[in-house]
C-alpha cells in the first residue's frame, strides 16, 4: 500500500483486513477502484461480492490473488469484476492495471488465459508452464498427495498434525488454485505432474 501511494495519480484512502470491516467502511467511501483479495478470513468471495454490489453497484473491482484456475475466475466474472491480477505482479503491472480499470477497461494478468465465458471451465488448469512448487506450498503438496491416496480429512489431519478444518481449507484452496471441480480433478493434476504414480 505504501508503494502504491508513491505512484503518480494514485491515492490509497483506506484498507480492511476482513470482509466485515470492508462492508462497514464501504457506504461512506468515495473510491474509484477497490483492490480486493479473493480470500478474506470471515466471508466467502461470492457472498462478499453480492454485498459489495448491493452497497456500490457500479464500483470497479480489481482482484489481487494467487488463484490461477479459470473456473474460479469465471465464477467471479458473474459479479462484473473489472480485473484479476496475480500477487506476484510487479508495481509497474499493478499500476498499469489500476490505470486500465480506471479508464473503463478490464485488465487480466497475462499469465491467466481468460476464455469465452460461455464455456465450461470446471476442469481447466492453466498452469502447465509453471512448476508445481511455484504454484503450491510444500504443505499443499503434502495434502494433495494424501488426498490422492484416498486418505480422509481426519486421517490427513492426524498424519500431518493439523486440525480437520485446516485440512478442509487446504482442500478447498487446492481446488480453487488448480481450477478443478472435485477430487477427481486433483488426482488428474497429481498424475500429470508426477506427484503420484
């Protein structure tokens, strides 16, 4: 945020770390663009978008996230977001994205393949040119491997000394990150990338 404030023509006028905080501030904020993280700790992304649209229907929204799956992106496009940018972007691309969205256009990271929104993206994975460890954390790879070996959430939790809710969160994040629809999609990804045999 400090870096953004130093860019010509850009002023950061507020920040929020939870959905509740954002929704409380939003009615009294006059902003051009909302820079939003996909995952907030207290609310799902679709529920949050619905509430944002109720408060400020025409607000321009630019997502900044680690999620690359096109299925995930197209779920958000239903709520008329204006952009989707990966968190590994540099300040120049972020500034360009903000200027593009401010000018009434949409901006999507070049690393994401935004295709025809009428297609079915449930089994689309758009990270073939990336190494697995650039996309997933070490813990996510461990969880994915155990899922593919048909361990239940409770069994994975015991094996990795995690809570069941943490394992469930990892499973949800894996599905979202990889742009798959279910466990079968996770297994296909693991096989393709030789995480299992």
